[in-house]
């Protein structure tokens, strides 16, 4: 189960990173993502 959770987290962070790159022009999205990464 732990490996499955880590795999899911890896995939989720990749998707988030892709989203961040496509919205890199928007400051609000960047700060939200920074808050999200700091939270975890």
C-alpha cells in the first residue's frame, strides 16, 4: 500500500507541475502551488 501511495503522489505532483508550467504566467496559480508544496 505504501508503494502505491508514493506512486500516486509522484503522478499527482507531475500533473501539478505540468499545470504550473502551463499557467506560469498567472501569479495567483504560482502562489497557490507554492502554498500547496509547502503544506506537504
